[in-house]
C-alpha cells in the first residue's frame, strides 16, 4: 500500500490553522460499507468534508485540526471494514474552506478511467442470520436479508460506480424503514445498496414442473417437503440455479442423473453446518476454515466410510464436494422441519450448457429435469457457478475459481498493458489484465457448446464494462482450431499465440509472484505441440517471455486422436502396443477387461497405430493415466474429463499406508532422445502386466504407478 501518512512539516506548520486533505482510496472499497466507515471515522475525529464513490475508488475530502487528520488517516489504513481491501491511497493537500460544517456522503461521481475493485459475492453474515431466525425481528424469515458485511455484490452489478441504481436492485424502491436504515450512520445497513425487507424487496415464488405458478404462503417449506418426498427442486440462488435433491436417497440421486444425463460425474452436497459436515467427511482445520469462510466454496473432502449418503453420489471417487449454506434462503431451507440433513446442490443447467439464471430460461430448460421450481424476482446479472477448492500439502488449491472470488484480481509480479487472454477450450476462463492486476473471469465451461460460447462473449462484454479495461492486445492458444483462438482472431486486435503449456507454466509463476527463469513441470491432458505431436507431460526451462523444452514423458500413440481422450480402452491398447508391439494386443498379453473389447474394434485400432493413421504421438500425462486405468480394468469409457485419472487416484488412496516399505518401485528409466530427456514407459508397462499376472492387488498397482510417476519427475529434474 502506498504510504498515505501526511508530512510532519504539514502538521507542524500551524497547529491552530485549519487544514484539509484529499484522499483517493483504491482497492475493494465499493459495496463493502467503506463510505459509511469513512463517515463514522470523520465524525469520531470531528472532521468536516465529504466522501464519494468514483470510477477510480473512493474520494475523501476532510478538513480539521492536524492531529485529528493524522489520526483519521491512520485509522483509515489500520481498521478497514471486513470486506474491504485497500491496495493504495493517494493523498494531496488542498485548500481548507472556512465555515464548512459536518461530513456528508455524496452521490457517486462518474469518470473515464476505472480503477475501483469490485467485491465478490459474500456469504450471509452471523448478524443477518441471527435476525433471519429471530421471530421478533422485522426481517424474520426474509430470504434476501443482507447488510454492508454480506450478500450479493458481483452478481447484481450492472455498471459502476456501485450504487443501487447500477444494480438489479434498482427496481425495488426502499420502504420507509429501509430508507431510514440506509441513511442512519449508526446502522449496519447504512448505505447498503441491496438493502430490502418483506415490504419492499424481492419475493419468492413456487412453481410446478410445467411452469405454472402455485400460490403458497411458504415456498421454502414447500421446497423442504418436496425434497423430503424425493422430488427434484430447481432453486434460484445467487449466481444461478441449483438442482436440489436429498443426498441420502439413492432413488432421488438416480432420478437426477437419469434426467440430467449425468451418469456418474460427482455431485456437490450442501449441509446445515460444520458439525453436519464432520459427520460426512474427514475435515482438517484448514478445510474447516474454508468451509466457514465468507467465500463458502465447495471443498473436496475425504468421505467417512459410514457417511449417510447415497452410494451413487460420487461412484468410484473417494472425495466428496461439500459446502455450507451461503445465502439466507439456504439457511431457511435447512431450518424447515423435515428438511433432509444433506442436499445435493448441483449446477442447474441442461447437460454441458451454462448454468441457468433467468426464471423463464430455467422454466424452459429445466422443466424436463425439475419437479418444482423455487424462484425469486431479483435479476442475476452475472452468471456464476460455485467455486471448488482442494487442500493439498496443507495449502488451499483452487480447482475452479468462481463465486466468492471473482472478480477479485490476482496481483501480478510485472506490469502489463491492457490485455485479453482468451484461455483454452475446456473448462474455459479468460483473463483481462492491466497494470499489475489480472482479472480472471468466472468459470465459463467448454467452448464447443454454442450456448457456452455465447456465455463467453456476454461475460467478456460485462467484465470489460464494469472493470473499464479495453484490451489493446489479445492472447490465444497456439492451437489453430480452438474456439477461443477463433474468438481472439476475430476481435480486430493484435493477436499473440502462446503454446498451451508455456501458458500453464507462466500462470503458476504469476500466481506465486515469480519473475525469473524456472524449471516448470507441466502435467496435463493435451496441448498443441509445435513439433506436430501432442504435448502434456513436459519439463520446460521457462520465463514469462519464452521457454525451452528439456524433457517429456515417453510417447504413446493416440488412436483416433481426440476420441482417445473419451475412451481409455484405446489408450490401454496404445501403451501395450507401444511396449510389446503387435504381440501386446494378443489375448495372451491383454488383461481380461481389454479382451472384452470387441475384436473388430481392437483390430481397427491396431491398424491405425501400425500405419500411423489418425494416431498422433503424445507425451500427455492425462492419457498415460487413462492407459494405466484401462489396463487395470478401472475405466474403459469416460463420461467426463479426468474420470479415469480420478478413479485411479481413489484406488491408490485405498492402499495408502498399506504398501510394504520393501516393495520395489517400478523401473525408473530416463533416456536422451532428440535432444530431450525422456521418461521411458516400457519398464513401467512390463512391471504392471507382471503384477497383474501375479495377482497383485490393483490398489497396490495404482499406488505403485503414482509413486513411479513422482519419482520419475524428481529424477528428470535432477538431470
């Protein structure tokens, strides 16, 4: 933070003279109760002046005795509101205005350049929950209760500066009591832009599966009853719809999977509180802290063996995605008598499409999935999925950065001109950067779906508008056929193509504040290689301006190209063919599960690899995991990306702590080939086949593979 301390000369010039300063405060300072905080500080220190939102941040003009100004500035830096984050303060001396009295909050001021940071959405605070559940409080049971410390922010903002007329709350004029709170500096809702109550705010509605409105005095109670009876309820939330069902009912989970076309992909679960979470999962103090944080992400946790959950919730996977309530509506739902203890809350969208946000959109798109709809009439401006985090080695690792974190920027170790980076095609996010701040979008999804591509464009327009970043250069993936590449090249801006895994390496450097040359290990599914092969298991000597490839995993053919990523059995045949040649595909070598693949399919794949037809060479770590999973009989076809690898990891965890210390590690061999250090796969494959013949438990083989990979990488780094 820039130092905002006023000079000693200024303070000592004349202690009796009236002095005045102007401060511009940058950071997350709008929508977080910052102006009311400044107002109260000014009253405490007897200062006159004003505070206002601007397109840059918050502007403060204050005048009074020197000692009071000094104390005011110190307090401003030291004790910010809970949701605020000051990145810098600019200060200048201005001429005092004799006769000025009082301190006021003025209307927001527009401007050309936007530097203000926007607060992400925040989980409902304890004070609001207490009022929500207090029968004596005027907001008792009100599902949209909020204050300056919590509630919607990013998902309701249409434009900046952040004021009610610039949000989707503009259609809800405040009643007399809410207006009184809004203008009372002693009130927790002083200048809380989404402030509302039963009298003046948004309302809930209950609809049937055909879209018909069903009159109800208590739609939340209806939802709890429907869940208890095994129905699927579409619930409109903060950044979009959830599809909710009882997480302990196998029948309900099976119904949801059948209707959504999601046969086996894990489903996220919400529970009432941290105690309920501990009954389902092993939870460390770090994981507990994330669960109860103001961001309230989904946290990936190890399931308890006796957890009261449907067995078809996350088949083949030991982890469970768990989250706690983060809106008043969630808390009200769990407070209803008979509500299930655990509720699946999965994205409310047709298979592969973006999450639904509008009422009409949901009634149209989800009517074949949901039995009932719990709707409200507050518009969702920004479509935002739940964030996902996993704790590994004691540190939180972001799997999906979305609600609760977006649009908070990543601080860069270097300065950038206005740039748009369009990202990849799978699980897309894009990035707008300027100066030392990089603003990652929320999770967009897979860009091969037309609706998701529309979501990409709409989000880009929205973020450019509210952040005030007009890119001068666009960056895209080196792959010429990516949808994101075509989007980038269609923007009529200078375009720079970056190799997929170099982008991975530099992203990690930026995340950790590194601006130097590093050794980067990149383990990925697939990326376009400049040498005509598919990359994905790489060792780079890299910095932010370039890279040199120094090592890789051994090559495997990808029979069928992209089809191999969805059919691990192809990779199982590939690794056996690469190790043993045509003999590797005979019944005497093939594991039983690969023998079950129709002989004609196996013959076609063998011919493709022998003749080099649509079978590009790949150093992909993801496809290596697929190959091992297929050889072990864990997975022949994948429903979702990474399924085989996740199931292989879960299998390995079953053996954790059981592997004898004297068990030999699979052969580690690194060879120099074509100027690169290459991790050889032949010894690994031969050892796995021998273990299968010797009836070694598959969980031990799975763990052995993970140990082999880790040690191979360490050995590669030592070269």
